[in-house]
């Protein structure tokens, strides 16, 4: 589960990022709270505008942000962006402590932070590939998510207490200090152990190369559709938790901060479970999307603060299972020289949809009530699951079959995502096994080429084939080794 931490560079990076993530969650919580309760009269739409300004630049700066991440030294770039974000937190903290902050100030700082974050995000995502090898990439992505959401266990709760005790300004100032830990970690990294970065060449067409690459990868396109739906209409947790806390349950800042921490329990569990899996799979993205929609629907109907908080654990678990798997899938299947541009597109779609979704969800919360806003999130998960399911049925031959002759069992199979993988697949098969097209099974000294229905009493069939990386063959008592 923690195999990426065996590398000294990743350990240094992980420690610095964890401290900075705690500060980031503290600032997010305090910022949403002062907008909702101090600078407006519980205006959820204003919170949505802040989110839109903070995440909108991810979309506006695409594709330049991705090309910057692929063109320049990512370690130096991250030192610059992290320092800039610390300076912005310091500025917002000072004007808040001095008592001169106004709503337009928060809007301005949110937009400036969004611009810097738009450059920081793809570089930070792609930089993981320089810290660990390809075999540990999926694990490192999952541990990054665990760090981010582990910080959510601490940050919002601390921010809620500090905001109530000394004010939001001091929370912003503390966040400014936490960025120093990330910058220090970047200087402490052992350069000799960093993997070689594949820099994008200075040539015509590089700005749009990321779009051309993704256009040729339909599996990534469907993942991006899922990310857009859930990221735009589902991941507006600040609006959900703040309005449910104040409007529905009539509680205050401490309870608001506690909700984010409670939700993080499920998020960390989902991220750590993802860290155990050696590879990211499309089918898990499908399951995660459906689970997110169902759990949000359950949360929307919870009648009390305690039950709503308990439902958020399930929401956190499903959401992080979905997003960690989607992130790891895109990163691990993308060419290293294109990773920055592809991840910029990923982050732009994920965060860039917020300018559309957050104000809309905030308006729904104001006009129809917070429970309906949570219902919008539930619908986004269901639609995302439907999108990837339809795609897998139409383009990857997904089939669900009932086989009465061998009892009440279902057979689920699809053609995979098109990524080539050479290897041996061991399949335990009792009585009967359907060999797919292009596969070669060796039974004793006899080779059989698919498609073919095999009947055998052998305990195992060794199949050597150039298969697709997410091909799923869930037959009776079947196990796969990859």
C-alpha cells in the first residue's frame, strides 16, 4: 500500500505536500465561511462565484499551462508557483486581520490564486513521474490523494475552531506559512535520484499536441467526460456542506468545518484502497461513478446533522475511489513527454467546469433548498456512470450474460481500452472456458487459438496473447495475473 514511500525523494515530497495540504484546506474552509456569513447574508451563489474564479483559470489557461509543464524544469516551476501561492495567502490574511476585507477582495485573490494554480496543477501532477518509477505511479497518485484528503481530516476542523476563536484572517496567515514546507521539500530533493524529464521540443504545433494526442485515445476521452460531469456538478462540496449546516440544520462554523473532516474519513479510505491496486481500471471508474451518485442521493434525504455527516463518509469514499482511479488511469497510460499537457487538459476539465457548475448549484441551493443541490450531485454521478457504460457497450463490446447451465452466474466481458500489453494470463477454469478472439491457449502440448469454447478438467490454462490492459474476463472462478 505504501510502496512509493520506499523512495527518499517521494518521502520528502509527501511530507512537504501533507503540511501544505492542511493549510490549503484551512484556507478553503475559512474563505467559504467568511463569504457566506460575514461578507454576505448566507448567499450560496457568492460562494459559487468564489469557486468559479478560483478554478476558472484552469480552463482559460489551457493549453499553455500544460505546455509550460512539459517545456520547463518542473521542480523549479513548482518552487515558483508554491512561493506565489504563499504570498497570495499572506496578502489575503493581512487585509482580513486588519478588518478591511471586502467581497471583491476575496474575488480578486481567488482569481489570482486560480491563475497560479492553473500553472501549478499540471506540473505537480506530472512531477510525480520524476519521483517514482512506472510500476509505482498508480500507487503514488493514490497516496497523493490520501495526503490531500488526510489533510482534510485536520484542516477544516482546525479552521472551524480558529475561525470561531480568532477569526479567518489568522487561518489565511497560517496557510501562507505552510507553503514554505513544500518549497523547502523541493530544495531537499536529491536531484541525482530524479527520473529524467522528457521535455517537449521547441517545434511548431506543440501547443495543440495534447489535444491531438487525446483525440486518438478514446478511452481517455470517456474518462474526461466522466470527470467533467462529476467535477462540474458533483464536487461542489463547499456549497453542500455550508448550506446544509447553516440553512437546514441551523448550526455554526465549528460544525461546518467538522463536516469536511468527517467526509475526509471516507476519502482517505477510498484513496488508500486505490493505493493497493497495481493498475487503474476503467471498470472501477464506472463503479465509482455509480456509487457517488447513489451515496449523494442518500445524503440528500438525511433528516439530521449526524446522519448527514455519516452519509458524507460514503460520499467521500466513492468520490475518491472514482477520482483517484481516473487520475491514475490518465497518468499511467499517457506518454511521459505528453503527460503535462494531458494532465492540464484533465485538470482544466475537472476544475474548469466549476465556473459553470458552482454558480448553478449555488442558485439551486438558494432557490430550491440545499437538499436539491445535493440531488444535482447525485444526478451527475448517475449520468457519468451511464456515459461510461454506454461507451463500453458500444465501443468495447461489454456484455453481461446469464449462463443457466453452470448455475446462477453472470459472465461480464469487454474488449479493453486498446492499450497493448504483452504477457501471460493464468485463468483457472473448471469444466468450460470461452477463449477470446486472438488468444492462444496451451493445453498440455496442444495450442488452441480463439475464438473457441474449451471443455477441460485441467486446473489451469496458460494463455499468452497481446491483450488489452483492462480486458476483463469474469468467468466462473476465474483469476487473472498481470
